[in-house]
C-alpha cells in the first residue's frame, strides 16, 4: 500500500519506517507539526526528519508551519491542561486531520502516525483522534518501538528534543528543570 506516515519528529519516525517497509508498504513522511512553539524548533525537527527520509530512502512532504492556526484551533481554552489531557487530544486531531486531507488528495491508500511511538502518548487517544477510514491503527510502541527509536536516532545522529513541542509543554519541562524556558534556545 501507499502509506503516508505523519512524522511527529525524526526520532519517532525512525522506529516506524522500517516496520512499514518490512510489511511491504511504500512510505512517504508527512512532516506536519504546527504544534511546535517556534519556527526555529520546527526547522530543527524537520531537518532530522529529512535526514531520516534520505537515509531510509523514502520521500518527505512538509506541511507548511502555521502555529497561529494550531493555537486557535487546538490550544485556545486548554492552555493549562496537563500533558496527556484534552489539549493533547485536540492537538492530535489537528495534525491527523491534515494528514487525512493530504492522503485523500494525493492518492494514498492509508496514513499512520509516529505519535504512537512515545511512551508519553496514549495510543488509544491517538487512535480516537481520527475517524478517517484510511487511518491505520499502527501502535508503534509495541515490540520495543521506543527503544528502537532511541537506538536508530543515536546511530543516525538525529536531533532529539527534550520537550513535546508546544510552548505549554516547554514551560512544563522548564518547570521540571529539564530544559531552559527561554524560547530562543
Ligand atoms: S504537549 Fe505535545 S501533544 Fe500535547 S498539545 Fe503540546 S505539542 Fe501537542
């Protein structure tokens, strides 16, 4: 099948591409991440995804960055929701809606998402975020998917971020002393 893989980042996608290819699918990455707080960070994560695509011999499409639209549609009113809460479910819906539209418009048989690799993301919440019949419920955290993503991204030297993506997750990570709260870093 021709499969569009919504890639939340290069490291997570690195655990999905070989599995989909092994199943006989023709894979294209769909880098759609308007949830990311700054254009600079979007660029860093996009570069890592492009490196993975080049290494694995698959195509990549970049969905234009529009953080304003994401704030309006996904985050407004849910800024203080905790990670794994309602803001995240809305965030998944935002990106998967775009993946579904792209897949339909460009003749893909199916689409999947690398969001299910992370142990911080509940796969059933991700699966509930799109009712599109093309959506493959591929749970990439199974069979040590996260471990594989850590291993492959280290081998390929991929940039690995230390917060999920939006400014609210950055603030939470800064509060926990994981990163700096400075948006310019
Ligand atoms: S914490 Fe991550 S999943 Fe949740 S809203 Fe922010 S970017 Fe989206």
